């Protein structure tokens, strides 16, 4: 078990060794995470547990102040094991250095899968996060920023009737985007994002309403999400949600690789 070592100062001013392990979770909010580990956090003789909420993910840090790594591991390991049992595939890594996008790319590589992205409100953020990962060229095929209605129709083949009836900010449009992307790129995983990042309502749809589509093996599914914050915050949250949704779909269809020891 890989523990991170930090040196703090105790109340007497003496150096204190702190060992910790971080469990990274996506697909569940902070409140739910806290409720699921409340009993572990309240253990009087257990390690210290903190919960940090980031954009689209939650990190649980399990720490122990001990003189050596072996003693710290003895306290931390059983608690981390319980956390793994409770959260299962919601955990994308227990490695401090692994990001959500790297976990997604690793899953693509492990299963020899390719991916393409079609983005509207996120404006290329999803592709950018994936491309940040070294080695992604083995799995990333293409990305399209289809911001206008015309681009969605001409490039992705979104039906005019769908846009006229449901609007571009809709589950139906997200599904058409994902299926059209699959048809033109032949990628194994095709992800689409469309929504309203603000600052004003559009198509009578509220700011923060986002639809994310994912097409695998010819079957397209869509989730609806609602985010709050400024325009860029909504875009970042939508990007993180798309990564999480892509990962969940891959785990369902292809494999359930482990997330560390």
C-alpha cells in the first residue's frame, strides 16, 4: 500500500510524521459520501478521515500520525478496505498522482478502445482534458466542437426535426449527437455534451442544465445534469460529469478493472 508522507508540527512544536492515503471518487456527491462513511469518521481510535469536494469528484483522505510507515499502514489499511467495499466502482483510483482523465484513458487503453467527443457548451474542454494525458494518442480518435445548430446538423447529422421539437438543449439532441459521432468516427466510445452554461436562459431552459450522451456498440444513453455557478464553473462541472459518465459506461460494457491495492 503506497502511503504519502508529510511532516507536520505538533502542539509542542516537534516534527510529526503524517502518513496518508487518498481515495478518489466520482459519480457521487460530497453529502452522500459523508453519510456513507460517517461511522468511520467518528471512530475514536481510528485514523483521521477528511473529505474534500472538487469539481465533479470527491477525495477521501485517510491519515495517521505514527513514527513509521508500517505502524501507519496498520491503522490506515483496514479503513481504506472498508471504504473500497462501500464505494466499489465509484472509486476511480487510490493513487495520489492519478487524475480522473488519466483513469478514463487507462481504462480505454486496458480494453483497447477508442474515443471521440462532440461538444457544444463545453467547447472542447472534454477533449482537452483527455489529451492532457500522455499516451492518449493510442485511443483518442477525434473531437468536434459543434456549437451552432447548423454544425450539429451538418457535421453530426442531428435531425432538424429533433432540434425543432426539443431544442438543442435536450436529451434527444445529445443522443443524436452521440449516435452521429459514432457513425462518422467509428470510435468505440462516443460522448456528447450539450447544455446551457449561461449567463442567460436559452430555449426556456435554465442556466446549468446539461445533457451528456454516450454511444457504445450502437446504443446511446443520456443523463441530465444541473450545475450551479458562473459560466466557466458550469462548463468545468459538465466536463467532469462527462468523464465520469464515460467511465461508468465503459465499466458496464467492457470490464471492471481494479483501482489499486
